[in-house]
C-alpha cells in the first residue's frame, strides 16, 4: 500500500519545506519530495492543501482525557484516551499512572495490553509511564499520600511483565533512589525525577547513576536558589539532562518559558500535557486519583486546597503556545513535540519526516488545529 501526501508545508527537525510531498509505503516513509519533483503513483493520494505537516506528536506524560483516566483501569477508558489524543496530534502515547497500590497499577497496565491486543485503534501505545509511587510525601501535588512508598525495582518489573514500562518518575532523595535509577537503566527504562525536594547534591548522586530526565520541570521540584540550585538549577546546568514541561502558560509563566529556551538547548526540551480526565471537556467538577478537582477557565485545581491538579492542555495547543511565547522557528520547536521524546526514552524510527522513519504524521492548519493524523502509515483522522 502506497500513500502520497502532497502539497505539504513540511516541518521536521531542522527542515522547513513548502510544496513538499511524502511517499509512504506500508508503515514507513520511503521518500520526501521537494517542489519540482515528479510525483510518483500511489494507491491513495491525500492533498494537504498547503497545511503544516509534522512528525506525529509523542506525549510521554498524560493521565487522561475526555472524562476518563488511565487509572480507571477499564478497557473503555484506555481506548477513549488513545483515540481522542489523535485530535491533538498525538500519534504515540505513554499512558501515565498515579500513586496507587500495586494491584490498581497492575489493572491499569492490563488495559494497555488489551488495547494493543485489540489492534491499537487510536494512537500507538508502546509502553507506560509510572509517575510515582516513589515520591517525596512533602511534594505530593495532587498525588495521594496514602500510597507513597520507597523505590522498588521488583515492583516495577512485576508491572513490566504485564505491559512494558518505559519511564518511571520518582524522587531522587528517597532511600535507595540513586541505585534505583541505575537499575531502571539496566532494564531499559528511563528514570526521571519529580515530586521531589532534592538538593542539587542529592540530584547529583542520581545523575552519577545515570539520571538524565526531569518530569514536569519547575513543578513539584526544588526551585533555583542562590545557596542551592536545586532541581530547576540542575536542569539548566546540565546540557545532557532532558526537561519536560507543561506549556499552558499556567504551570510555567511565559517569562520562565522564554528563559528556559534561552538557556537550554532546544534538543533537550520536551513538551508534555500532564493532562487529566477533564482535558477536552468544559469547565466543571472532576477528580484525579480519587481527589475532587474543580476546573475553571481551563485550570484544574484540587477542591481542598487549590493546588494544581495536572492540566487540561492538549499537545497541539502546547506547540502553539511555545511558538507564541518564544517566536522560535517551527523547525526547531518541532523537536520538542516528538524527536526529543523519542531520544529520551529510546523509541527508534520516530520524530522525523525522512526516509526510513515510521509514517507517524500530523497535519495542522495555521491555527494549530489538527486536521489529519497518520499512525504507521494508516490515516486515523
């Protein structure tokens, strides 16, 4: 099966081409054609009509959408999230857990397995992201304190036996956490730090054991201070540390977004949603991990204390926001929506529109509204 997408404004890392075309054979891109090239024959032709065509987005940190949460642990919830994420340009998703008992986590991971066994009707789900339960109880955010526990590689591997775990976010100052980071890497799992009160020195112990990722950067982590630069300072100091952040202009203000892009190489920044079940829905009551949440003006906050409870952000809007705030070229910013994620967690063949890469592709209009999505060469939107 050959598919040709023509009349593209093709944007890929370090590439910006008008009037381009992409030839897909089965699940991969076989050629990118520039203006003036003869268009090959194909079984299916899609006219992009000059719209932006980018590598499909990868959301490595998303709890839910459309009224459901991954940890609802139902097949219907998993399918709803994975299908509806296509509308924001996400073609690869790491469903993200909460701090919960192991049996509840196991049930959630089983739904991801069922989704893949059913043929992955929405976006691709290669693995999951465990956020918690190995976090600092003083840095809970919207996580449930009842289920916080110390890092346990055996528990992670039991869950991994149910469905692949590709990333674990934890507090690096927890007992045994530096060694835990090394054990994760040995198993092919990316360690990341968050919900943490770590000093820079405590971070450095994890760094020396291979830690190279910070989850929802600036939120629920030690701030930059002139006597201890903390985790925020660590992210800026070390060029080989990936940072992921929620670019809704609420979790991080526009001035901080600009500062991050001035000080940090764009190749080390990942845009995420950290979306919860209220994403894609109108304002109103919701919940996260059993905790009541109120969504007002798109802001999700715990009803009890007003703390931010994830976000309602969509990844296409995150890209639009960061473009508005920084003014950087899209051929640079597009690295933050898929290429960096693929490298940070080891997903080969994703993040570029180039021969040999998987045909995971998103089409967007000038307002960054998603108009089409391909997953492994199959048009699903």
